[in-house]
C-alpha cells in the first residue's frame, strides 16, 4: 500500500514538472511557423487588394476607342466604311434635346466619297454660305478656325468639316481633339475626343486590320 502511494506521488510530481528545453524549442518553432504563415497570408491579401485597386483605377481611366463598320452599296457594288468615336462627355443642350454625347465620324461612302462630320442630338449652327467655322485644337497646338458646312439634306444634327483630307492628316497624328461649335440656343459647346490609335490609312482607303 505504501509503495503504491509513493508511486502515485512520483507520477504526479513528474506530470507537474516543467517541460524540457527540447519541448520548449519545439513549441517555439511551431509558434514561429504559425506566425510566419499568418504574416504571409496577410501580405498576400494586401497584394490582392492592391492589385484590385490598380485594376479598378485602370478600368475607370479606360476610354472607349474608335469603332469601325462596313456597309455594302448594292446599287454601286462597292463597300462603304466608317470610323466613329464618342466624345469624352455629354453636352447639355436644354429642352427639348437635353444631354447628348457627340460623335466624330470618318466616312468613305461610295456615293459621296470621303468626309468627316460631327453629329449630336441638337442643332449645329454652321452654314457654308455664311463662311461659318468651328474652333479646333489638336493636342496642345494652337486653336484653329476650321471651315464647316451643313448637310445637303438640311439635317441640323450634323456638321461637316471642310477640307476633310487635311483634317485627317492632323487627326492621325493627334491623341486628343477639342472641337467648339455653335449650337442652337446653347451657345458655343466644347466636345473633347481621345482620338489616338485611329486606324485609317487615308481619305480613300479602308481601316487597317
């Protein structure tokens, strides 16, 4: 009986003894490994968040570029081509037009040939017989007064650029274009376009592939 009691006390005493140095080292290593894993996971999360933020910024700065289209003229047996781009912001024209996003259009038409025009849901005040002009600025260049003309059909929501080939030569080298035109009951309206990357070989050629 006495021997049994002594044995139980010895076992209990052993259980209450401090852990050995080896055990402490092992547990410390395990803790360090867990801490490193946690730090790595946090770093990965931060990287993903940063990438997401960057991607979001890139998307917010992304602007729509030129769009190209082709139409077949069944009567003349030839193809008409166009390139168009939206303005960076809408213009406010008041009642009954409201806000409208202008477009700049290049057109190679089997009937009319090559031309460049602006279109918007409003009325451009430009008459060729009055020697009217629009103000144009390519990149950081000087402001130029460019002759304009109305549509032969009488449509007031379109204004044509006179000397389209010369305008195209400047357009192909530019990244940004600002056009200022008179609009009915809305005064001079500025229209800004990001025109870089235009794929148009010339006045009588199709968009490049």
